[in-house]
């Protein structure tokens, strides 16, 4: 009895594995086909250090990329997302790079499977001593 069950499982194992992989591919394709990006431009709040001045251009906007299902990404209100780049810890002249921090209500986005990221993910500014 036991050998009959084992032999039925192991017989024709190549078509069974191929069928399983095909089914897995179809499930993943359907799952990720409906994922799209929505790009919105947000004002960037740049916090500058008090001891140094910016010698290069200071960016004033950043793109927020909202990734998720088409039916949900256009329901997101971009005015609820704030972007910040904090250069307050600069301790010397030169080029400094800091990450862009996006603040929003996590529960609204993660519950529906949305991902919000900044593009570019970091900004850099050249600083020089105040004369």
C-alpha cells in the first residue's frame, strides 16, 4: 500500500514539476501585473546648518513614487506626504549627502500594500564656511 502511494507520486515527476512551475509563474505574473507607479512632485523641506552656507544649489522639490495597484494609488492624497532633508549635522565644508525622509501615515499605505519612496533617495549640497 505504501509503495503504491510513493510510486504514484514519483511517476511522471517531470510533468508534475513543470505544471507546478507554470502555475507558480501564472500566480506571480497576475499578482505583479497590476502593480504600477504614480509619481508626484513634493516640496522638499531642507534644514541647513547654522555654521555653514550652501555653495551649490539647494533642491526645493523631490519626486515621491507611490507603487501599488492601479485602483488604489490614485486615491492617495499627495498633500499628506512631507519630504525633508536634514543637513543640520554638517560639521565641515565640502559635499554632504543626506537621505530624503518621507513622512506619512504608515497604516494607510501598508494596509493596502502601497510602497512610497523618494526619487532621488538622497540629496547632496556643497557647503562652505560663512565669511
